[in-house]
């Protein structure tokens, strides 16, 4: 009877899942191993993106195979224009004159896309031909390769043409100013573009770059070519598409061969269209490769054509890309829980997102943030989020040193992008804001910004345990030197200038704090932020522990005194009775509270409840009360709201935050705050709330209703639209690593599974759903690997009976790291202590 009951339950569950999938118009699934997202609908409401990269050359590729390629910075080093104006591929039968667009379905045959780790595929079957396009960037070369595989499934010989198309950008930022996703608008810089073909290679040049009056050429030459010979080509958009611009029915494919027209000076963007002929016997399969790239010298282009024109080299490069990401994942954290859909995000896609987020500084080889979200922030920078998911401590240490601690001389940089250096400066200690004199090549730091770098440094030390690095001597901008610890001291000296006489952190004039849309909150620079106060307190407390650990007791005591000062201020002025106030505006006499029961709208803010708990400022009673208020007022099916209720009218002491439509960036769901709230709830023992907030906000949950969510089901966006808006639950801003992936990953692994770094070792402290029977984690940590098997026979949500490491019982819950490059078996038995 028991087996029959299980069978019935299996059938019911399977039926429910199938029904859910069938209720969605958008059809997709993941491969069995989770490393590929297979998409069956070509016409999605939003393009699902992948970011292909070798750390300096990048291509955004949509599920359709439409592309945007660039070197380091798309604003000045864009190669081809974005999305649906580049990347069209066609297959034409030269006998029957029939042809089809491979990128999209026309209902006449099957179509699917595969989004993988480092590659994309588009597969289409039509006219008795099966065609596969595979897009990827080799790890060692700055070129996008598109492998084309064609199988003749008919019983006759076929004379075919494969046609590939791009629209040249060539360092012309004007394209981004004219509705880039639709490809509308010309540019005056097109008058200086030149596109021509020599010896089976299409070359693309920009003869006047950046400014119209400099006659400075773009430092690259773009190219588009194939293995073997080009049959014909086109550069004129009008001649290829016709003036109706029908991508499914280009004029040139209906009327005859391409015109072999070169381009030099016209107001529209030049095209690059190549035709390559291929003969196929019945049942035969052949491959070819299209190459799209950019080089400083033409001889480099010839080398690339020769190298990747050999199909075996292109196929080998693809296998190397696949191996690279397989090895990358195998060296990082893996989990196995009763929630396999979320496991897939944690084990594969969040870590992949982290890796694709990075961009390399060619001078120092340091890795920084390559972008904030799709279409925004391509400047090289460093964020705390890089240190939450990242396992490669050598990479992160190099980034710390070269992007934060050392102020480089931009004159010696090999980079051709402009780097913003946020060095911790000896001379900054006495700088008034804004400074009258700024050292060449340096952007000075306000107290409002410098603490962000301290977060990055803290998470590095927390995960690496590399406390010896604190003694390394590094230069200040004025020519003097100091240890890394002394740099940190100076950073705190600057940061603490932001505290006022109430012990609260000031918000710079017309800037906002983390919520940068608090644009009117600080008229004179005297507004106060409870959230930032708690964040600075968090840093003081944790760096005080580091100082004490290395024998700097006096400095530790000094920082703890400042911590206590902030703690007193937050609890004295910030507590509203049932929750913490978010901020105080200086636009009205006596400090106008924001996020208070006194307010008509915007009464309670999520970040003001989480950070006092994270910093140890909130008492247990206040933690309980504030989290109960979070559950009562901020909970939603999409995750906890950033504040409630939404603003319905402009508030003059808040600013931009209050002018959005309710629910749209106004009472919505941001993932940084979600992660912080999950951590706070777990720390305060509100286990059910922590798990509820995480699950509701996770993309593994939200993508079940993909027709509402709309965006990629494998990487987090910046936010979800809130419940007060007609588009509630929809994802906004693709691929936002800084806002979503890192904090969702870290809050889940570190505080729900409860496997996280402490300064002295690895802590095991699960806060899981009580119906779980257990879970497993494999975690590389400080030179060793820990295979952790957690069992929960008593079905509790927290509490540990015992922990064994390599068969020996552990006193407490902290594993002192081994650093011996070995694998250690960790057994954990949950239950009442």
C-alpha cells in the first residue's frame, strides 16, 4: 500500500508540474546536467541573453543568435551594433531559390536555441536541411567564431549558400543614443566609415573617431570572414534589405547575388554581409566557420583567418571553452539539497554569472567589474559582490591591490579605456569636499564612497584568511608608503568624517545613500542614514576583530569605541517603536524622518531593519519586533518589498524615489535588500521568515511563472516590479550581478545552509526548512576542501547535536581551517543541543 501511495503522489505531482509548464506560453527547459537552457520559442517578449567573453573581448548574444561585440568598453570600442541588427544568418538553396532565416522560426520547421556556459546554439530544420549555429569566443583570441553545421536530409544533391550579416559600429557611441535595442538611427560618424573586401576578408575602418574635428582613426580594424572563399558580399543596407527592411525577406536574396559593393561615407550604418557556397550530397553533413573580430594590425587579421579557417582549430577552441567552464565549476562550491532547481542556480548559473561579470585590466592583469547590468556600466571597477561568490583568492587579491590600493599612472596603462581609481590615499585625510586640487589621474574619494572598498577588503580577508597581507607595503599617491593595514586605517579616518554629533552617518548633498534615488533628502549634506550608519558600524566591528587578531589592540579599541557611538545613535534616534527609521532629511527643521510611522507613504524600509541586525546594533527584542514588521508589511509573493507603502505623490524631502509609478522602482523587490533581509532573519532565529523571503524572491521560484517574469530563468535581474504595478512580478534589467546574484547566493549558502567563513575558520550553522532530511555541501576553503554531509532526522530547522571532522567530534560549530590541500569529510547531525 505504501508503494501504491507513493506512486499516486508521484502521478499527482507530475501532473501538477506538467500543468504548470503547459500554462506558460514561453516554453523552455534545462538539460539534465543543468548546464544548458534549451529554448523552444524564438519570439520571446524579452531577448534572453548570454555574455560570451575571454575577459577582454565580449559578445552579448540573444537566444536568437543576434549579437553585440566589443573590446573592453562598448561605448568606444564597439565592433558591431546590438541585438536585432547584427547576427542574421540565412541558408539558401541556389537551385530552387528558396531560403530561410536561421535565427527565427517561421512555422515551417522545428527551431530551438541552447544557451550554454560560454556558448550559444541556434538549431533550425527547414527545406530538408538541418542547420546549427554555434557562437563562442576562444579563450586566447579576440574573435567571435560562429560554427555553421548543415545536414542535407533530402535525397538529392544540394547547392547551397550560407549568408551571415552584421551591422558595423566601429567605436561609434551614437548607436547607443538612438534606441539601441531596435537599431534605429544613424550617426554622423558613418561619414568616416570605410568597409571593403580584400582577399576573402571584409575589413571595416573608422577614419574619424570620437570627435568630428580630430581626424583620429579608430585604433582597430574590424573584420568579418569565413574559412575558404567568399562567393559575394554586401555593405549597403538598402541593397541588402531593400527599403522595407524586411529581415525575413531581404531584397538581395530574392533578386539575385549580392552586389559586391564597398562602403565609404554614407549616413546609415554600413553592413557586412558574406555569402559562402557549399555543396551537399544526400545525407551529407558539412561545417564551416564565420569569424568576426577586431585587431590593431591587419597582419593579426590574416593570422586569425589562417588559424580558425582550419575547422579543426575552431572545433578545438570550442572544446577548450567548454573545458574551461567545466573546470571552473568543478573547483568551486557545490550543493545538493531537496530543491534541485535552486541547486542548479547556486551550483552553475550564479557562479557562471560571477565569472562572466569580470573584465581584465591589460596593464596589471587585475580583474574588475565589467558591467552593472546589461547596457550599463562597462567601466572597470571593483565591488564587494565579487568577493561573496568568488573562490579564486589570487585573482581577487590582485584586483584589490591594483584597483583599490594602488593608484596607477594612467599614462603607463596599456588599457585604452579610462579607469576610475578609488585609491585609499594618505593625502585624502585632510581633503575637503570637493577638493580644490586633484592629483593627476586620480578621482578623490568622499567619505560616502570609501567604505564600499572596505567591504571588498573585509570579505577578502574573511574568505582567504590571508592576514599576512595586512603587512605588505604599498604606495600612497603622494609617494609615501604604508602597509595594507595602514591603508585601511586611513580609509576609516576618511569614512568617520561622515559621522555627525548624533553618531549617525551623513548623506552628501543631493546624492542619496545606497538608495541613490533619495535625490532630495539631503539639502545641505546634513541628512542622516540609519542604513549607512549600520553598515559603517558593521565594518568597524569586523575590522576591529581583525585588528585585535594581529595584535593592534589600541586600534581595535578605537574602532570599537566608534562602533559603540554609532550603536547608541541608531538605537536612540532610529528606533520608531516597531521598526527602525530609514533616514532623516535635512530639508525640514528638526530632521524629517523617512521610513517612519509618521509618514503617510514609505513608512517602513527593508534595509533599515536588516542592517542593524547584521551589525549587532539591534537588541534581540528589537530584532524580533522589526522582523515581525517586515513580515507584516513588506512580505509579498515576489519577495520582501524594499519599502511600503509605495509613494503615490511626489515628496519634496525624498526626491526621485517618489515619482515612479507605484510598484516600479517604488515599493518593488531588489535583491541586495532581499539577501540582507534573509541574513538578518537567519541571524535573529526567524528561520521560517528567512526561507520564505529567499524562496519567494529566487529565480528558481519566479521562473515557474515565466510568462510573468519574462527574463532569463538562469541569471538574476536587478529587480522585480512590485505588486502595486500592473506588470507585477516582471524582471527588470538583465544580468545584474551587483544587485542580485551575489547576495542571493551568499545569503542562501552562508545563512540558510549555514556554511560560511568566519575569521578563524568555517562555521556550520544551518537554518533550513524543517521538512528537509538533510543536504550536502562541497566547499573549497583556505587551501582545503570540505565535503559536508548534514543529516536532519528530527526534522528541525536549526540546532546541531554534533559535528565530526574526519571522524573526530568537533567542539562547537567552527572548523579551524586545515590548509593542507586535502579533502576533509564533515558529518553534521542536526537536532536539539
